[in-house]
């Protein structure tokens, strides 16, 4: 199968590209390298450095004729989306719309979209169980609004143009290649800090929870989404809720380090709770997370230890 992966030089998109090529698929990557990196790129993939908003996408679709589009390119910074919702929408809504138009014009049969379980549902009430796909979407950031809007467009393109789709609503994805110097990605940020003998700062009381899901498990969901007969939206998480303090102590234990919890001010507007019920992904896609929190953290720490010098060099370059 020929698949066009947008954002394939980024953290999750590169794992998806690796999984697709390992399964024998042909992958074409489109990425403008704003946060993506050439060294993430699978050498078997054909690469176009291009912005998903550009009209040049027309030529790429015409030349490559992909059967499936897997859309991971995005403006991923929630706080940036609050500061500049117009820019966020230009990439995350208009960019996606540009791809959907090209997909329909060039006979793409399936569109797989990296949506968000955390950002689209909004804050989950205290004591409520894991969020299922049935609960209303109540995003509390422009980023979340854009992801929810993307899913509405997918519905429209399915009923209006017959374009089949799967929207994967990720929990908090972590693992090798995540940017440890960004605003998001607490696992990568804390891991890199601890390797450099620094002190991670926990925002607020550290009791904010997330559903942490390992990147390889997420890549597997994208593989299953290629062939599945199911269409629609699916939560991709573990159903396990962990807070930031627990994450901090777990990393210390894995790295055999000692440190104290140091708390900084809470980030205004930060979501308090997020945990996903993934029953639908299991029945519809045959997917279930396999890597436990502890095992995923262990593998992530190993990766960052091995790549510490390179990651630092890039940071200073
Ligand atoms: N990381 C998570 O926990 C998480 C959770 C939910 C959803 N997602 C979604 O998964 C996708 C991948 O996220 P990630 O964490 O790998 O981030 P990332 O920043 O590593 O990947 C995004 C990629 O998109 C590229 N890109 C950005 N704007 C572009 C544009 N206009 N044109 C072309 N390429 C562009 C970047 O260069 C980068 O390679 C995003 O859609 C994100 O919203 C991520």
C-alpha cells in the first residue's frame, strides 16, 4: 500500500512511518521540519519538505497517488494555540482541509487522523471513570477545538465524498525521539533533565493526571487502522491514570537517582484530569496497549541515555 504520512519527521509520525515500512508498505513523508528532524526520517521513505497548507501539495498528490493519507503534521503546542489561535487554526484546520480536498480529488480511500483524547474531551470531572468516545467534546483550548473540528470535517468528507476515515484520539504519547526541550512532553523533559543531573520542576501540585501511552503502541494502532473495516473515532490510551508526581518518582527509581520534588507555579488553564476508555479500539481495531507505564519509561530512559550527547549538541547548535 502507498501511504502519505504528514509529520513523518516528527516524534509520533516517524514511529508510524517505521511501523508502516517494516510492514512492507511504501511511505511518502511530507513535513516542513518546523519541529520535525531529518534524523527521525526512515531512510526507506520518500521525503518532501513542504507545508501542508501549500498549494504545492497538489503536485505531490498528483505525482505520488497515495491510497491512504495518515495525517500527523500539526501545530502541537497547546499554550501557543491559546496565544495565537489564528495560526493554530491555519495549520490544524486549514492545513487539514487542504489535505482532505487533495485526498478526494486524487482518489485516496482512507484518511487516518492523529486526534487527541486529552484535548478534545476537556477536563474530566473528579471521580468520573475513563472517558469513552460517547462523552461530549468540550475542548478548553484552541488546539482542542481544532482537533474536534478536524473530526467533524472527516465526518463530512465521509458522508459527502465517501472518504473513509479513522480518527485516533491519543492520550499523552511518550517514548524515544520526543522533543525534551519543548513545552509539552513531560516524560522527555524530565528524563533529559535528570540525565543531565538537573532538577525537573513539577508544575503546580503535580496531581494533574494523564493517560500515558507508549509511541510503539500508538504506531501499532496506526497500522491496524490501515486495514480495519471500522470507521470513526477511537481512544488510544491505556485506561491508567498517572499524576506528574508519580511519573517523577518512577523515573527516579528507574534511573536509580535521588532528588526531591520541586514544585513551580501551576500553568494557568492546564487540564486537571485525562484518562481514556479504550474498549472501542479493542473491539473495532483489535488494538490494546501492550507496553506498561514502567516498561515504557524504562525504554525511554534507555533511549535518552544513549542519545544524550547528540540531543544536547542539537540543542546548542
Ligand atoms: N504527543 C502527544 O502526546 C499527542 C497527543 C495527541 C495528539 N497528538 C498529535 O499527534 C501528531 C504528532 O505529534 P508529535 O507529538 O509527534 O509532534 P511533532 O511536533 O514531533 O510532530 C509534528 C510534525 O509536523 C510537522 N509540521 C508542523 N507543521 C507543519 C506544516 N504546516 N506542514 C508540514 N509539516 C508540519 C513538524 O515539523 C513535525 O515533524 C500531531 O497531530 C499532534 O497533535 C500528539
